[in-house]
C-alpha cells in the first residue's frame, strides 16, 4: 500500500475540534504520516508525538503562520520545524496578542450588525488547550447563540473573508512568515495560494526562501491544481497537499483525503525522510 500523508491538520491547540493526541490516535490505520499545522502555534506537537510513540504513524512538526498582504490573509506552512526555536516561540507570543485584538474587533463589528457575542464565550469555545484563537471558535459561538446553523453557515453568513465582520490578522508580511520558518530550520510552503496573487507574490517569496506550494487539496479544481503544480516545478519548488482538516462536523473524517509518498517524494527528501 502506498504511503498515505495528510500535511495540513489542525487541533485544539488552535482552531481544530480534536486534541493533538486524539488527532494522532485517530490517524492510525488511515494515515502513515501527518503534519500538525496549527495556526501560529506549535503547542500541540509534543502531545501528538507522545501519543504516536510506538505506533505506525510519523508526526511531522509543523505550523501554519499568518501573514497579511494588502489586507488579505496569506498563510505560510512550516514543515520539519524545531518546536523549541526561539523564532517560533517569539512569534507565538506575538500572534496570541494579535489574534485576541483581531477577535475583539470582529466581535465589535458583529455587534454593529446586531449580533451579540462576547470575548469570554469565544475563549470558552477555544478551550484550555488553545495556543491561539481563530474564527472557527467565533463561528461555534454564533452557532450556540442561534445566529447560524453550523460552522460553515457562520462563515458564509457572518465572518467569511468577504463579510463586514472579517478582520485580517496584522502580524507579518508573507516574506516575514517565510523568514520565521527558515529561522526555525523548516521548509516554508505557501498554503492554499490564491490564483490572483501567484504572479505578484511568488517571485519575491522564492527569493526570501519559500520552498514549496500547497497543490493538492480536497475538492481542488483539477485544472487549477495542474497549473499550480506546473508553476511550482518551473520555480524549482516542491509540492505538498493536505486536507486542512479541522473537524468531522465539516463532513469528512481524518484520512478521507490523503496524498501519497510518491506524490510527495521531493518534499520528503528535502525534509530528510
């Protein structure tokens, strides 16, 4: 059986529904390699590794860093990072403050639209294991308060990128996110790159040390994915893929989507696997 990998998974360390240990244990038998890519935190990596010890599962230490370009969120994945790297730990502290300020502003914008939620409810939804807070936590509160049917509906109706309550995280520019990954000894990969920004951002990011593009994703348009893969190959970059899994409530279980070791051969080689 080919090696099965999912290189984009979230846990309760940021805005996922399952703890790092539960993600690791839930992957056994369905996946061979996983990467925990929590938003702006590496808090869950040790727990996942401990849970996977002695099991047929390899946990790649990883992170998803938030950055902003012209008011739009740009996410940079860092793979094979050192979770104890000062650059990552410093970023985590700064990110927590930035995320809390952003959440307060989003809550304020919702109130202006007549939607009453408060920060304490969001923090409670995030739980005690959180390393960062994000929109899925706010979405869960909106569902609990009857303002949305489920988390996807909350995004579609209130807090998606195109809605008035959306606030980008002002923390780093994309090149700065790449620099943090490199300082932590990792491989920097542009997560779900927007098609309209590839030509604008990619050359500069490659010069900054970007090493890959996330190409394979659930429900990705095959023509778009093929074009993105050609772009990566032309630029001398590796390609990666992952489910961006947060919760089974979104309609898929861990392992429903995976990429293969053959597809990820160059990435795994670069990471020393």
